[in-house]
């Protein structure tokens, strides 16, 4: 799913004001839609773009078996 699609869903949510209706129509969950909406409000219009899931702190692997 691309950022343009997510942006459309966020804009639809702002127009309708009902997350349940938008989620049923678009096939996403309410927490996901609200996450995108929150990001849109904070970083408009780049908010709904995907973010890296990479950890911010590197994992130190130990080889102590």
C-alpha cells in the first residue's frame, strides 16, 4: 500500500469523522487508521508515508554460548 492510498483514507476520515465507516470501506483497522491520521496531523502531508521498522538502537549480539 502506498502513501497516496493512505493519504486518501486519512482525508476520507477527516470528511466523514467516523473511523469505523472508513475502515470497513478501506479494509484497514481503526488503530492503523488513527496512527496514520495522527502522523498526518503531525507531519502533514508526509504523515501517512511508511516508516522504517528498523530498531533505533543497534542490537549487540553476544556469542557466549
